[in-house]
């Protein structure tokens, strides 16, 4: 499984749970013990604690550094400003959870299955420790939409996304195919609903917006996924193909990683120029599917 930093999770999940509509199928009011698997820095875990006030909520993750960040955030406040005393965190593997059978009445994960080589093995483990419901909140990275005042941004983002999906070794575009994984794990009454999370950048810019723009101009955003992008784009990579020639994109010199990074940085510099004049605007719409099954 790939590892992520706390900063990366904060950037990619920012604003995700400003609306709680997508959590309605989890029947959180009726929960008594809830487990968030692959909880990372605890964004969803704290939301679960807020929405299930009568429940004992536990977050588990294999990464001790992310759990430390989750504990630090929980020691401050929850998203609605209350001090959070109702969440416990522990270290554990999604396919070998350190809990007894039927220990929870809801086991849920967010953006975890798309990062696992054998997602069905994890879901079977979720079902073992749940007495009632299993749920997954998973994005469909193949169906992301971007609009921008920088002319090249949408097409470059599409190229990067296509290459990343080709180069990554798990199914990051799983989307509503989570239903198939749930069925493979022998869950019943499976229901899947699609929602869309809109990320908007416009004046007045937040500090986080400006940081994201700076990361575009420096190429840091691509560097987060350099291994996967090189695997798909570079001719001399183990599984590499010259995707640029396939698509006829002559302006990026064959679309190797270095050429794509150069075009990306130029796009970022244009975004920075527009932001200085308070002209830069960007909207990214990320679809995600909430799938629920009964044990």
C-alpha cells in the first residue's frame, strides 16, 4: 500500500465533509461502536464522532505518524468547535484488524480500497469485525472534471490523471465497482450512491489556495506521484510507453515525465500570474461513491 503524508491528506480531503448528506446511508444516529479503517489524520473519524454522538468511535491506521497527527487534531477541536474526547486511535493493518469478531456495528473506510492491491481481502476483514454494516467512501479518479482560467490546466490535469491511473498498481478509479468488491466479500443488501465534491479556488484566496498554486509552479504536486507517472510515461521505464505519440501531443515532446513536468510548471506560473491580479479561478469536481453493505 502507498504511504501518504499528513500534508497530502489535508490537501486532498480539504472541505470534503462540509456537507454530511453523503453519510446518510450509514444511519449514524443509530450506531453504538464505529470503526474507521485507514483513518489517516482522522478527518472522517472526527466527523463520525460528531454525527454519531452516542457511539464509541475508533480510528485505525498502519501509519503511526498519521495517527499522531490525528490525535493532535482531535486534542484541539472537532469541526464544529467542540473539544473531541470521543475518539480512540490505534495502529493496525486493514487486512488483519486487531479486534474480535462483531466488535463494531459499523466499519467504514475513506479512499482506502483504491490504494490496496487486494481490496476484497480488506472488506472481508471489515465484515468479520462488524455485526451489521460495512461502508466505503471511494473516489472515481477517472471521472474528475476541472475548469480553469488557465487555458492549459484542464488538459494537463487530464493527461496527468490518465498517466497516473495507467502507472499506479491499484484500482484508483474503482468508483461504483466497489459494489463488486462488497459482493465478493459476501455482503448483502448492497447500495451505492454517487456524490460530487467540488473544490473551488477563487478570490479572495486562502493561504491553502496560494500554497497549491505555488506547488503547481514548482512541480511539487507532480513529484508526489513521480514514480507512477514515470512508469506510464517514460520510454525507458520498465512498463513505460510513449503515450504522447499515441495521443499526438507533439507540443510536449513525447510526453515523458520531464516534458510533462515542464509544461505543468509553466501552467503553474501562469496560474500564479493570474492570482497576483486576482484573476485565477479553478473548479475541480471529484465524484465519490458511498457503498454500504450488510453483514
